[in-house]
């Protein structure tokens, strides 16, 4: 989320430290997403203190039938970099969506969004990703069955 491993490590440590202090005081968080939510907010706060992304119109393409094949050919680190450049809260929505570990209800809860916001952010992000894929990873029609 931060695009900087050092900052990410600091956020991780401060999140775990805060959770440990709560537990030591007998205040064990009952929310199963406590650590994710707390780390997300710490990342947002840290990012707000640093360099902010420039607001710009991003090209969008309709999602292609070849998108899954394009994503398979993509270096996963490039996808992570692309997602980390998205503005918040789209960055969080896309990261949780592409982690493929959370269902939509859990993403709504973690990102603190309503259904229409999440839907718009994911749809816009997927069309923007498709435009980037088309420019980065050419389509290979023979890979689609």
C-alpha cells in the first residue's frame, strides 16, 4: 500500500505493538479483521504525510476475454506496483480483491465501503487495469479456450 518496504515494516511493527499492548491490558480485540483494519489506517496516515499521487485521468478499456491469460503472464510484482499506485480507497479495494482471500462482504467491512462504492471502485480499477495490461502484456488469442 505504501510503495516503500521500510514504511510498510514500520506500519506492521506499530500495528503489532499496539495490538500487543491492548492484549497486555486485557483488551483482546474481538474483530477478526482488527489487524488488517488497523494496519490499513496506519498506512493511510503514513501515506498522507508523504508524497501524494497526482490526480490524473487514467485510460480505461473494456475487460477483455484475454485478461486472465494476460494476468497469468504478468510478473506479480508488477501487478502489486500497479495497485499500489492507485488512489485510496481504490487501492485497498483492488488489493483485497486481487489477494483472492476475502469475499465481497469481508472486503466491504475491511475497506469500510458500501456496496455501490466498492462496485464502482472495482469496476473502474479493472477497466484501468485492462488498459494497462493491453499496453504491457499483448493479448495472445491462442491462450484462450
